[in-house]
């Protein structure tokens, strides 16, 4: 599968309306009735849209930094660990469940949940796997940008979809099955490079 022609095929919308906020004061010109539903929901929609856009922009930079960072920088991050909440946010950017992400990276869900609650850092091994996936998404992003493809291409969603597709180059296995070890991630990363160069397009 080529990367250059996939942008239009992967668009995911996850926005939902929140129920009316009972704390919103009544409109004095409506005889004490609650504000119109649309008037109540619109600010919530705008806030959620802005929040989502800010997170997407943040993670676009995160993926790029994970990919382009010098090895010594990545090693330093691995040794110090990253916040466990990154697992939750990364799953959201990939549009997959936290459970699926943990399975893909070989992370213990109970351990991740505990660390999220405690606001603690991931271990070096856990951090290595998470940053490895971020680096992969960053590589997808770089390939598309270098090719001058669609500006709104969602590299994270594309990568999540690609990881679940059986590939002949991996003996019919899914790339996701290789993402729970450093060696497997390197294999998938190099395969992605070959796809980007057109070898498997």
C-alpha cells in the first residue's frame, strides 16, 4: 500500500454533543425557561473542537520530535520516562482504545491504569515502546510531508490502520504483532521506509 494515496481514505470523526449543562442560567427573556439547546451546546462544541485541535497540533509536534530526535535525546527520554498519561492520549490520537494500544505494545493494562491514577512515569521499557510507536507515526508524517501530499493527512490514524493490515513482507502477519519489542519495532520502521521509497507501493 502506498502512503501518497491514503490521505482521503482515512478520516475519523469522534465528536459528540454533551447533554445540556444544567448549571447554565435561565434566559431572563424566556420566562425562566432554560436556554435553547443549541445555545447551550455551541460553546461546549467550540471548546471541545479547540481542545481537540490543540492536542492534534501538540501531538503532530510530538511525533515529529520523536522521529527526528537524535538517538542520545531519545535514550535520555527513555531513561527518565514519560508520563503514563501519554498512553491514554496516544490511543486517542490513533483513534483506538487504550486496551488495544496496550496489547499492541505489550504493556500491562493494570500497571498503566495504576500509573495514570498516580500521575507517575512509565518505566524505561514502557517508555521505549511508546516512543517507538510515536517515532513510527512521525516517520509516516515526514514521508507524506516530503511528498507534498494532502495537508490534513492524519498520520496517526493512518499508522494505526496500517499496523492492523497483514503484510506479505512480514509473512502475512500484522505490523502490530511486531510492536511489542525493540527489534520488532525496528523491523516495522524499516519496512515503512521501504514503503515510503516505493518498494512496496
